[in-house]
C-alpha cells in the first residue's frame, strides 16, 4: 500500500495545484490513500466549505488542520465531517475529531492530527501524552497509525518521533512550509520526516507575498500579508507500506 501526504495547501493557488497534480501522482506512484493538510487553504488562514469540497472532489481520504483551524467562521458548519481532522490535543469539548479510522484495501488506517506547543500561539494539551493515550486506544482497532504533527519546533517533532518509534506507522510534520531532507525509518520501524513542505506559490515567503513579508521584517510594522502570485509547487511524501507487516519499507519525498 502507498500512502501520500500532501503538505499545507496555501490559498486557492495551493488547492488548484493539488487538483492539477494529484491524479498524475496517483497514476505514476500507484497511490492508495491520500492525506492533505488544508489549514491554510482559506487564503492563508483556515479553511472554507468551498475549499473543503474542492479538496474532497479529488477523492482525498483525510484533510488535517492545525493552528488556523478556527480561522474561517464557516468551519463550524462542517467541522464534524468524518474526513476532516483538527488537532486531537485541543481542549476537551471543542467540536470536531482529532483522529479517525479509515478503511482502505482491507486495512484499517488510523490518522491522528496533533499540534505542537513550542512557539505555537495556541493553548493546547500535551501532544506527547495525548498521542500516548490515543496510540494505546487505537493499536488494537487499526492496522496502522499515521500522525500529522503540526508543529513549529524541529526538536519537538524529532522528540515525538523517538517517543513513538515502533508504536506508530509514520509521523510527518507540517506547519513550517519548508520541506526537510531528513526522511528516515527509525530503529524500531516508524517512518519519519520533520516537515513535508507546502503546496502553493513557489516564489514566496512560505506562501506569502515577498515584498509584504520583507516590509514586516524591515520595518516591524503590521503590513497585511497576502498570498503570493505566480508559479506554484506541490510538496509531500509517499509512504510505501508492506502489506504483510504494516510497516513502511520506503519513504519518498515529492516536490513538483
């Protein structure tokens, strides 16, 4: 089985790029299951119902979110959709689900969405402890467990990978929008990459207009961010899972 994870869609440009490339990737790589992080699809902050519907039109299996989960008001109209996940370590009682189990090729795939706490301006529960509890809960109910860890700090992501090594199938990082070159299969079998990158404007500052971004850093004034224009790119990763062991035998970065 091959599982494709596509990095943060940035604005309508990112959604459009994903829609243009996904079927080609599916055919070329023989993809069976697709996870897309869509928390920036709503022009950089949050996700709208239209964004969500556009993504699902491409037969995406799961859409994960992050620190901009509540960025668009209409999120509350569809937050409980079974194919949409918000961070599992948000406060108890908030709407939506932080994990779900999906069926694919006679396999039960548990997907968990987590958010980091280091340098992320969101009050959340401890992702390590929540992950530990969820893995214990899901290990007998699923054949494999995949985690999207939406976090800023590289150290926090790497630490979680060692914490869960051998207990989950794969962990991929999102949020920083820059694809890292550290894809690996850890000692006890968990596949890991710190960040799978973003899908959106190529000539940009993590998806945003270059001049507006530079002005903010140069002057410290609150210049309004806007999505960059021009050529777009798609970033992600493919996990090639052994159907007998449910372990990843190969992890491959993609950049289009």
